[in-house]
C-alpha cells in the first residue's frame, strides 16, 4: 500500500489592527488564495513524515493540528514566529522554514505608515 501525506489549511484568520480610514491589515500579494497556494507548495509533508521518529509518531499521531502566529513587519518580512502547543520537531522545523522563506507581504498601515501586524494561522498535517 502506497503511503501518502496531506496538508490542509483549516483556518485562515487575521488578527491585529482594524481597517479604518487609512489603516489596512497586512496581506500577501495575490491575496488569501496565493498565500494558501504558497503554503500548499512550500510544506514538504513527505519529508516531515520521513524525519519523524517512531516515538514522535506514537506521541503526536498521524494528524497534527498546528496553531501558529507570526508578525508581518513594516518591511513586509515575517518575524517573531510562535507555535502554540506541542508538535513534533520535524513539523516545527518545517513551519519555521516555510515562513522564513516567504516572499514579502504588503505591510499593514496604521495612520498611513507601515506597521507590524500579527497573523494567526491554523494548519493540519496528515501523515499516512
């Protein structure tokens, strides 16, 4: 039986400043669809699965739901990545790798000036 791996984005929610007047949230060039496509192609699920120890597989299971936040800085780069809860080390490493290599975002504006924006993301990785 052929083993497969899957990745699913289950929640895409922005947190941070409210869009008012000349205030806008940070956004990925091309919008939500482009961001989802970047994540879909960026995460190497088979590699994560192959790097997991049997102990990690037993502890975390074949499905790992991950909640993580990151800042979109005023220059459009991603900084201050925070992963909530416990997940396997290969999944943690892959989230850091993909977010750090992300193309620049369009930064948020607050009172007409580029500003840091906090983003919350939930992803589910399924390892078969």
